[in-house]
C-alpha cells in the first residue's frame, strides 16, 4: 500500500506515453459513396488514416468545396507536441521519484491545462479549416460551414462527421485520472 501513489503515477506516465504509439484523435466521414467511412487519425506528430490514401482522399473531397488541403508539415503543433509530451513524461518521473503530494497534483494540473489548451487549439484549427473557403471552389454552397465537430457527431451537407478521442487520447485522459489518484492516495497516506 505504501507504493500505491508511485504505482498510480507510473500508470499515468505509461498512459501519457501511449500518445507516441497511438492516434490521439479520429475523425470519420460517412457518406453514401463512403458507407464504411473515411477514417482520419491525428497523432501527436502526423496525420494519417485507416488506409494509406486517407489523407489524399480527404484533401480531394476538401478541394471540391474549397476547404484547405491538410498538410501535416504546415501544422506547427505536430512539430512541438512530441517535445511537450516527452517533457511531461520526464516531469512525471520526477514527481514519482520525489513522491510528494504536491508533485502529483502539480503534474496533473499542468496536464489538465495542456489538455484544455489543446482542445481549444484544435477547435480554432477546425473553425478555420471549415470556414475559410476558397472563392474558386468547384462547388459553392452559400452560408455553408464544413467545420467538423470538436467532439461528437455532426451532419455536414451529405456527410456525417464523427470526431472522437482515439486510443492515445483516451490514454491522455487516463493519465489525468491516475495522476489525480496518485495525489489523493499520497494525501491519504500522509493524513494517517
């Protein structure tokens, strides 16, 4: 029982590091011509999909309504996210080593703040992506917005867009849970 806070913190770090392996987010587009959906995966350092041509297919669809092409190399967040997650992993190891309740709490608070800022940044990117349309688009629908949902499901013309956390995103959420649990269990130990 004495090692419980450290074990919980270690679980939190492992869950956070899952972002280096699994996508953090997925957007799936369903339409009559895509009954199985076009599944786009967003990692901390790249954008891909369930098949090799996913990003190309999404960009072709975007072209018709004047949406911007998705160019992963032009998205600065994909360049620096790995460093932020790596730094948080290192800070988590420091919190684990010192085994202080304030260390666990501080790590968890920073992680929550990063999660909120990340979601806000993602919303801004989606807003620009869905509203900043080219005037030379082959298909023009006055007043239409093609912004995918931040989270959940949304009808966009003849498409249904689903936007949900993927395995890495769930791991991120679990890391906040385990960090909080480590803080709570250490606090409980010290109050005895």
